[in-house]
């Protein structure tokens, strides 16, 4: 997903997406360990999407007291 996909989401939706991505990352790690991983590039995509969400959440928390 692109960064713009996450910008329009609310904080609750971001938290939910983060939980789903972490579960997917967990499953991908197991698939990788058992050599059943069909799309190795997905590991990288998920990791970067998690980072995007965490960055956006941090930006929102730091901007909230400034208002």
C-alpha cells in the first residue's frame, strides 16, 4: 500500500490495519521457516507498511498536543 492509503484512515482504522499486518507478518515468518513462502517480496512489503503506519501514528501523536 502507498502512504496515501493510510493517511485518510482514522486512528482506530490504523490500529486495526497494524494488527492485521502484524498477524500477516507472523504467518509469513512461519511460511519462510518451513520453506512454503510463495511470494518472498511480500515480507518486505508488509514490513514497510507496518513502518508507514507506525510513522503516521507517531506524527499524529506529536502533532496532537500542538493544537
